[in-house]
C-alpha cells in the first residue's frame, strides 16, 4: 500500500494539510494520489479567485511516496 506526504525540502518537515497548512515532523498522510491532488487544488486560483497561493505554501516542497507493508507481529485472543 502506498501513502503520500508533502515534505518541505529545506528542513524535511511535512505539511499538516488543511486550508492553511503548517509544517511539523509528522505531518498529514494522504492515502491516494487523488486525495493529495484535491488538497493541492484548494490553492488553485480558479477556486480562490486570486493569485495562485500554492506557491505561498508549497514552494520548495516535494511529494514523498511511502510503501507500507503488512507484517503479522502479534496475535491476541478474541475472548
């Protein structure tokens, strides 16, 4: 399974998402490419009616793709 994060290259911090994203060491994880594209579309000028604000929040950033694998680590009794 792949997940996605937006990382600021300068300091390695991750976007927290939302309409006014900040950056921290954990950030937000998006489960699909479509979800992260929808987030980035929040800042497109056709939706906001002003200049492209993607540059304000995400200049110098990159999308990082992580591959998650499932591994059985423990079993628990149901009862």
